[in-house]
C-alpha cells in the first residue's frame, strides 16, 4: 500500500494568452469520481462559451488487493487534435508526481490557428501554470484510533499525542478524556510502545480505520 502521496490543497486558477487565444486552467484536489464529475460540470458551465474544455486527472483507487497501489489516469482533448491537449495536461500531473488531482484547461479561441506543436505547448504550459499556483501537500497513510483515558493519564501522554507523527482529530472532555487520533502508519508500533510506557498496558487504543491525512 502507498504510504504517502503528493496532492494539492483546495484549488487554483491560472490564465495566459497566446496568439489571441485565452487559456484558463483550473487545478483541484479530488477524493472521488463524484467530485471529478461535479468539478467538470462546474467548469463546463462556467466556461460554456469556451471553444474547448480539455482536462486530465489522476485518482487513487483502493481495490483491496494485495497490491492496491493503483491509480486511474484519464484525459480528454475535448475536440482538439489528438494528443495536443488532454495528454499534455496529464503529463504535467505525472511530471509533478501529483495524485488525486484534476486539471482543466478552457480555451477561448482568438481567431489565429495553432500548429499541433504550438497547441501542445500551450496546453502543457497552461497546466504547469495552474500547478505552480497550487498549494502542494503530502498526505500520509495513518492509523485512526480511539483512546479513552482519565485526566491523570491524559496529562502523561501530552508530549506523545502532540508529536510530529500524530494528529488529534477530536477531543471530548467528559468523565474521561475521549480522543480520536491519527498516527502515521510507520510510527504506529512506536506510538503504542510510548503509550504503554507512560500509562501502562491496561489502556488499549481502539483501532477505527486507516486513512490518508495531511501532515503539512
């Protein structure tokens, strides 16, 4: 299983003009194919007067296989000459080593025709421009767990749960302190050992799930 990957936080937009054609690129992080569909609908509706709305995306698919390091890559030229638009955008994504990301490039035709080479360069540059304006983050595979402890024990583990390999996702103060914590998978055994050393082995964190979390 992939332990970490680079993606973008939020979305970005970039614009440039070449031979009187305006290229507007949008880059966004995605988590599902539904998000892809919604994003494309929004872009195509907003840029409904654009000559083309080419796009490419790369999304992680957990197939629950022994080796589930699998990404779906898809691109569309949206009527531009073959391999001049979508594949150029996808190449920019791959060169930047981004995952779970979609980039669209909307082209408003300015009346001057491009050659195949010029068009390819324009789409590639437009997608690179959108990436350069994006906030790049690293998501790491984490073990999400629940820990229910009294206040004395809670005080003893403050340094552990605030360490660089943990994120406290939720904290509830009632009769006890109820914590939901994300621990980087590679550090999970270390985390358990540290907890055991501080408050004893009778307190057992409850495993909830595994998920990718932003540690930037």
